[in-house]
C-alpha cells in the first residue's frame, strides 16, 4: 500500500467512526423520523402520525367500483327527483373509510362537477362540533356542565350581557344549553334568522351580529323555566359559541380548529360566509327550489336576494350552524368521538357515553337523535343545503350533504336517510380497504416522496 493510499484509508476510517458515534443525521431528521424504525407500538408513543389534508388526496375515481353502480344510480335518481344540483356522500365502517364520491355539479353555472374535496354548509351538524368543543373544555377542567352562564356568577358576566329581563335566565347552565332546555322562545320567529328586525329593536346597524342577538333574547322573557322542558334552540348553541370563546381566550373558530378538528385530521372545515364571492376555496355554489322567492337582504339594504346568499345572516349562526365541510372530513371528525378504537378518540369514553345515552325526556348533547339500539344521527338544514350524519349500531357511519334546498325543509333529511339505506342495501360486499390510510404518512416517507 502506498503512503498516499494509506493516508486516504485512515481519513476514511476516521470519518466513518465519527459518523457512527456522533450520528449527525439526528440534526436533520427529527425524533419522529427515528421512531419510524421502531415497532408500531413503540413508535406510537413517540411519533403521532401526520395526515395529508383530505382535499389533496381523495378523488371520485377512487370510489368508481363495480359493486356500487346500483347504489350510485339510486342516489342519482334521488337527486333528479328532488332537483338537487350537487351532493356528496362518504361511508366508513369501524373508522375505515370505504367510499367517498361527489355527484352532480358543485357549480352548475360553471359546470364544475362535484368532487370529494368540495365543502358544503352543514347547517346544524355544526352543533355537534360545538358540543364536542364544550365537552373538551370540561374534560380539561376549564368548565362544568352545571356552570351558570349569565348573571354576576355566570361565565358570560360581561357588561354587554347584564341587561337581563327574566331573572330565570340567571339559572341557565351549560347543560341546559347543550340539551335545548334553556327556555328561549321562538314564538315570534327564530331570533337567529331575524337579523334586520333585531338590529332595529336593539338600535344597531344591520345585520345583527351574534352578540346583539344574545342581548336581544336576554331582554325578553323565557318561554319556560330552564330545565323543565325542551325546545330546540339555535340561539342556545350561539351562546355556547361565546362560552367557548370566554373560557378558552380564543375565537370560537380558532379553538375548535386547533383543539378538535386539526387533531382529528380535518383541515378544510371553516365557518362559512354570507355571500358567494366570500366562499371558501373548495366551497360549492348553493341553490334553492325553483319556487323559492327572494327576500330582503339581512344587511338592511332592502335589496331582494336569495336566502342563501345574503338573505340569512349565516355568519351570526357561528357554532349553531355556520360550519362548512366535506363528508370525508365529517367522518374523520366522527371517528374521534365514536368510541371505536381504530382511530383514537379525542374525548374520554365516559364523555362519549354521556353525549350518546338515550334519555326519554331530553335531547342528547350535540346529537339530534339517539336510539336505544345505539344509532346516532345529526341533521342539518338551511336554505341552500340539507345534510345528514348517521352512525349506525352495525358499525357503518355515513354523511350525505347537498348544495340545494328542498321544499320539505327540515323534514328532508328523513328522505335522505331512506334513500341512503336503500342504496346501501344494494351493495352485498364492500372491498377490504381503508381510504383513510391514504392520508397517513410519517416525515421520513414524506421526504422520500418529495
């Protein structure tokens, strides 16, 4: 061996020894990446799986299956019968996503077909999201179900809320709001949809925002003593949105996204806006029935506009009905509150049980219907949309949402359910797969793919 070769050999050997003992790759790769070489059980304690946003992954083509052709035809006939421009459907079994597909047009004028990434107004399914936010605050020790909401000892004891006409309002608790038992009246219309009238009565510029609507209902008498009866209340869940803000110190949307939705893998769920020009990136265009009349704009301008674009003040609904989402992400959200172990829940088992226990004389927490068999459902209806989320006792869960109203109004989700059940019955066997796995990667995989 020559002297020069020997020196090169020594230098190479020294470099190898330094690399082995100093492990400089640790400076580049995070602890998460190193965990990928461990067993799945070991790595789960070090490396939470990261998720690619659903809107970047899924396509209708992933669910073009010979087994589901009859199901698709049933859904398409249903849409034609009810003149629905666009709809989206997703199905999972035991937290595994089996199917997701858009139908019709997300925007009929522009002839944009509905894809799986399109997001829709989900109306009162928003209440389930709000309820989960409240229960999370309770689990974290920041709130209790029996906490008072108004009055000097209440959560919302701010000056703006201290003009209380009915002293019974000071006995309203968080649980009363969650279960629609606070006693608010809708005898003269739902205050969440009386934006111009309330603005006029409260001497503010329309549209009335959520704070103004809350101040208005506090200036009126209750329909019944809190806790003694049940009457569905949008404003109650609007108030819960403000409770979340007060307790968390964040805006309602920020708290929900950061603590509920993003951990669940839902990255394209947002509070919606009133007007078409302010819609979110992947949001559909909305439509009404052919006979629907225009109404005065909620901004007090007296312009005649569609309810779904400026007639109703969607933005004031907040946690009572303003979220937009895709069925895929709604199922990801459901997967973290359903008690099934495939995807880790964000709530404790006892909290999920508390929310889903059938009670004869009260509405469940967040959900709309809970059956004694273990079926859970949450409906949503607004001008321009109808939505239904269903968790069945047999392990199947699904979401169906439209971008078109029906003259059946709040009863339309029952027609959706009948149709989807008939459609599902045509599929004798689902392929063994989990489309959710397409979202999962660790940092090392991501670097390699890039």
